[in-house]
């Protein structure tokens, strides 16, 4: 995501760009193709509400800056209530086509194994940086990259879901059209079924870590087993919460818990199980997930998995232009910098490119103000966070300078609107300085 957006921004500014992409010749645990901007964990860019949600505000800023990722997400959008979900294959293919046909972009299918000593570079290798390049980064920085473990949710063939049990509905019927209001499959559970599911989940065989590694997870992408270990009711108040949903087959009875599935492609043939990232072994996954009412005969297009991610201790290693302090000709962007999520990663690619372009053209361009979503993120990862406890971070209003509650804007809805109004004005002014 970050590398694709960075290449687009630099080329649109008139600079020739070479994208180095090692796939498909050198694969990763999670990727299946050689396409650029391949989505591997989810197909959702989360909330698209740019007045009440920080990630929706980030969507707005990227669109305002002519972002390729957001343009293609809009073109290949799927119904998902208030979320921005995309057909992952069509999206990736479209991004790849736009970049490969751009007159100023060349794609080189080779692996970079060393930090370049000259030229202007943006390293946007994501959390699955190849081992050789990761070692080169460690050798240069003199510090070990931090690590956490990331999990992937399974995908189910829609035709294998029992729709006499499941029903179609977005939470609180959210969405402007009937299609959006019925964007999710919902599988209800009674208390007895939920308790049996939790028991099986906790007892299932799970992936073990090597060499005594201690698992550190990003809280926004916890495996369901880890959530269940925190308390038997945790899932019922998290991804399996029943609120805002009415069982179309039995409206009078409220489900104790609900498993939601979100459309994963435009054809509607594939659905991913929302929030069900897992570290269970494959055999255990099929046994446990088929305990979910409606999924007794489910066929899986992809089972879940877990992999080790790496990221920089950016507060100590990067300056506010996302440059490596020891080698200013090298910038970093994306999840490797310590942001979490597709949108945040792409946003840091957009920002890194614009800052690098300005430097190459002899202009001094500061990062966006911290009142903006991009500015809040870059401020956090390059100095606002405590380096000793630095962990991947989604964009959220807690990263923004506080809003003055005076003038009647004291409620959360008014306060969030004040954050987004202020951010849009500041970001528009920042863009205007670039001509």
C-alpha cells in the first residue's frame, strides 16, 4: 500500500520512479500474487465517515491529495454499511495496472538486499520485510527492529453458508441503500452455543512460536483465542457482539452472540469472518468454525494464519520527514514505520513521497500540522510516542492536539466534528502551499 501510493505521488509530481518489487520471484507468508497493493489480512479500509471517525478523516485527506489507493478503493468498493470495503483482487489489479502504465514509473521485479548508498529511496517493505534487507536495516540502525505477531481471518464460500440460519443485515441497518443495509451475513448463537464455542476455541491446537519467542500482538488485530483468554465474555463484547442486529428468522428472540461475515469480492461469492483473526492450526480451524450456526457445512477459500511482523523504533530512528537519521537519502513509509492498518500505511507512503519530492526539488516542505490525521500520525511515530514502549498505532483522535470544549461543543459527536473541521482546514492549507 505505502510503496504503491508513494510511487504514484512522486510520478504525478513529475519525477521518474522505479518500484522494486521482489514478488512473485521471492514470496512471503501472506501474499499470493505478484500484484502491487495486494490485500492480505482484511478487505476493509474501515469507517468512511470523515466527520466522526479519525480513519474516515484520513480517507478524506488522502482523497484531497489525489491518492491512488483511495481512488481505486472507491472504484472497487463493496457494500459494507458505513465501512469502505473493496473487492481485493480487482483493487490490487487496478492499482498495479495504473502504476505499470504510468509513463514515469518502471517496475523492477528484483529483491533489494542492501540499503542503497546513493540516490533518493523510500523503503516501504511493509511488515514482511525480507530477511536480508531486514538484516541490512538492523546493521545500519544498530538496534533490533521491534516485532509483533499479526493474524489473518478466514474466508468462506458464500454458497456454503446456510441462509436458513444466517441472515443479511448491517449493524443498526447502517447504510443509505438496501444493499448497504444488508451487507453482512449474520450467524446467531445461543448462550449454550457460545459457551461451547469458547470451550473449543480455548482447547484448540494453536501455532507455537520458535526459539522461545514471546508473542506481542497489536491490539487492533488480536487473534480470537487471545481475546477469549482475556475472559469468556470478551468476544461477545467484541467481534461477536449482538447489538444492532435482529434475526430475520426469529425476530422475537435476541441472539446471545453473533458472528458477522463481510463480502470479500464484487461477485459476492466470498465472505470473510469479521474479527476472526486466528493462530489455530488448520485442522482445528475447520472444526471450531463449523460450530458456528450456519457454518456447519462451510467451505473455506482461505483459512486463517499468523506471521511475525517487524517495524522500526521510529521515534529514535526517523526524523519528522520520515528520513533515516543516519542516512537522510533513505525514507521509510508504511507499516514498517509503526503505523497499523492499510489506510495508515498508504497515508505514510503518500506523505513520504511528497516530502521527498519537495526535497529533491529544493523546496522546504514541513509535514502536515499535528491537527491533521496525517500530521498526528507522523508526529506520533517520529517523536510523540515513548520509544521504550513504542507499538503499532492506528490513527485515532487521541493522537490529535485536544479540542477546546468551550463554545458548546462538549458532547462526543460535536467534539469529533470539531476535530475533523479543524483538520480539513489545516490539511487544505498544507496542500495549498505545494501549488
